[in-house]
């Protein structure tokens, strides 16, 4: 039978990149580590790793086993944390994710603070993840609530998404860009500019929305030579490596060398949504409903 120890050892070897480094981190002999993986492969009746004296490589079966093992270990860690919280008298842990373009503004953190007072038995674990990944994580039980940038492409039968807020889109440019001197700009006038962020083939979110807005104006965003997700792209924009169309809230985290130019015309808006399971645990469901009321009283 496969043991939890073997799961942990296998993941550690893959992440460390070698048996020797993994053995050092685990404080066990390399021979013992090799023996555990050999027993694991024998139990599975398939090879997971190919290795020589310098490096290891995953077989296709090994890649699948690694990804699933990571999920299993993450779920166990969350279960341990939740059990500890219950043992300390708390009602439960709520795992909340947010997109890199849905930043923790004072309005959002203020709402969370008020809700933690309203739900004294709840503990929040906050992490960042792409909008598309959040809905999958919630569907598969790795997260409870997601603050996403709409739209997402993949739909899941157990997930509901409720609108929280609408924000204006603006153009982020370097202070050294000729665009920085403008008071506003037409979206169509950006057809020759290089965009730091373009859509991922399997993700929705902000870049997908922006690309569709550009297509409505007769062009697809020209790709910059450096691409980045929202959390780091403002630094690249400051270095004048490209531009991006972002929510106005990104002003709050922008470096000094970034300028934000309003877009002319109406309808250039982006929506933030709250994703959660339709039949969530009572604490999660109540917290999600309360967060929607806090941030979108009209809903």
C-alpha cells in the first residue's frame, strides 16, 4: 500500500530536482529515499522517474502522479489546519482567493474586517490565483470563495458567480511614453502599441476582456517582447517595455513612474465577481452572502 510518506518523498524529489538535494532537505539517506521511490513504483507498476547521476525527469505517468500528489498533500494540509481551528474553538477556515487585478483595496479589506467581527468563529486564509484557476479550485474543493475578474471561460456545474463591482478601465503607460502627456485616449489609437498582457489561450479574465474590446475596434493587441501577469506588469510598464489596459484600482499599487490615461468613450468597464459553490458549507455560504451584501448592497 502506498504511504503518505512516499507521496511526500516523491514530491520533494521532483521539486528539489535531484535525489541528493531532496535527501538533504528531508534529513534521510539518499539510499533510503531511492528505496522508497522504488517501492512506490513497484506498487504502481509503472516508472515515475528517469534519472542519471546529475538530474531526474518525469515520465508521463510521473507528471500525472506529481500533480495529483501535490493536490492530495495540499488537501491534507488544509484539513489539518481546519481541524486545529475547530479544536481551538473556531467554527472553520475559509479559503479566499483573489485575482492579481482584484487588489486588496481599503474598501475590500474594510469589508473583510467587518465580516470577521460578524463571524467571530471564522478564520480567513487569503491567497492569489488567476480567475480561471479560482473557479476550478472551488469546484475541486481547494478553495471556498474567489474574487475574480470577469468573464471566466470555463463553466462548472457547482459554481455560482455573483457581480460585486464595476470599475473603469484605464491605460497604464510609462512616464517616458509619449502617451503620458495625453489627457485621454481612444482605444482604437492603441493599435500600434505593445501590450504587456495578452490573453492566455485557456483563460478568461481581464486580458480576455481587453482583447475583445480591441477587436471591436478592429485590431488585436500587439504583443510586447516581455509579457507579465498583473502583479508585476506595472514595473515593466514603468520601464517603458509596453502598455496595459487595467482597472482603475491598480493606481493604488503602481510605481511612481507609471501614468494612467483615461479611455474615451463609454462601455469600457470591467466587472469583479464573487465565485462560490452553490451548495457550500453553511459558514462559507453565509460569509459569501454577507460579502456580496457588503460590496454590492444593490444585489
